C-alpha cells in the first residue's frame, strides 16, 4: 500500500513556533524536542499509513456563518489540490 503524502499548513508551523516559545519561557525546551519526536516519528508516519485517521471535520456543519464560509473555502481549496 502506498503512503499518503502529508502536507501541513502554515498555521501548523506557527503553532509549533508558539509551543517552542512557551516551553522556552517556562524553562522546558526539552519538552519541545519530545513533541517534535512524537510528531515526526509517530504522528506523521501514522497519518501517511492511515490517512483516514482522526475526525472528518468536513462531515460536521459549522455553527456560525463565519465557520460556514471558512469551511466552503477549505472545500474549494481541497478540490483544487486533487
């Protein structure tokens, strides 16, 4: 079975940076190294092997108008990526 290519958003990178800064400020930079190990050694390989792992966010209707608009934009982006 071929592995699925995993792509991450810019927001994912920003969140990693925020986590790194938070852990550095709280004198726990080693925890960030553990987090990165988990992401790259376990999470990404699991997603590559089992791309349907996790919740289908598009299967649930957003509750707000802003959420509906954002979901519509995500669907359009995904359709263009295939």
